[in-house]
């Protein structure tokens, strides 16, 4: 199951994508390209929060594995 492996770089990319979604959704709501609804606001908040948590855990795993290169 190579697709389900949680490599640190994959977690950081997923976290970045979720953070980006959490920024773009409110931006599109502010410039009125999409209608602001409670569920869409909640989705933007949850994606931003989960992206921060997943990305941070990827960074921690990357540093712990020695991927940052000590020196």
C-alpha cells in the first residue's frame, strides 16, 4: 500500500493544499464570485485548520527523520 504511506513531504503538500483552499474560498466569497454560506465558511475554516495541523505534523516528522540535514 504505497499510496497510504505517510511520508513527511506528502503530509506537507497535503497541508499546503488545504491551507491554500482555506485562503482561496474566503477570497472568492469576498470578491463575490461564490455565495457565502454557513457550510462553505465552515469548510474553509476546517480546511485551513486541518491543513495547518497536517502540515505541521509533516514538518515535525521531516525534522525528526533527519531530512533537514544537520549542519
